[in-house]
């Protein structure tokens, strides 16, 4: 069964990404995300696993020592030869080590990580359009620039999602940073 571990944003950033989804839908570019149960997110890993209950406990344990962190989403960009458009997160050195740590822990847990989510191949992204025609790129850029760019967010939570269809199984808060 396929699963994803996803990072979720603060309410303002979540609303701003949803506004981008809505704007792209209203422009006739992509209505997939506005009609799905997806939440704005950055996927740290996508993988197959056989024990959902063990995965929920795994994510709870993995999340426990983590602290909230800031990212900036810029773009839009497109995966080559695809219809997927995304915003690119920059996290001042936090995101890549976190993804590598999760990958190693998932492999030790028996997960079969999809190749594009292996460290060194993973491209951090926050999807804003699926099934977007190539000729829409200029319009997408203009609409994103008008609505958000750059978009600052705080990553507050991590979740476990099963798909397809998208089902949010559990999500856990990262700790607040204490000084």
C-alpha cells in the first residue's frame, strides 16, 4: 500500500496555498487539488509498506523530537516532462537533513521508498497543479506571482497519508522552539 509522510504549514501559509489552488482552478488551469482531500504540504517521502498501524506509531515517534521551522516557498517550477507544477521550499539547511534522517529510519522500518524520494534524488516541492498543460506555464507564473511569491511558512506538523484516494491517517505536532 502506498503512503506519504508530509509536512504541514501554519494556517496562514495553508490558506495562501489553497488560494493559489483556487485561483488556478478559477482560471481553468487545474481543479484537481481544490476538489481533493489533499492539504498543502511538502512530501518528505513516498513509499510502500504493509503495516499501517506500525507506520502511525513510527511517524509519532519520529516526529516527537522535531521542532518547528520556517521555509520560504518560491516558484513556480515544473517537474521535467510532467504536468505537475510546484512551489520550491527553501529551509536554510533543515529540510534536506530531515529528509535523509526520515529515509534512513523508513528503510530500517522496512519501507520500500519510491526511487524519486531517495536522498540525492528527492526534489522538495509543494504541489500547486496537477495535469497542467505546458502552454499554461506563463499564466501559472503570473497567477502565482500575483497571489503569493515568495510565500513564507512555518512547518508545524507532520502527517501520514495513504493514497489513492488520499486519506489522512494521522498527524503530529512538532515542538515549539524554546530559547
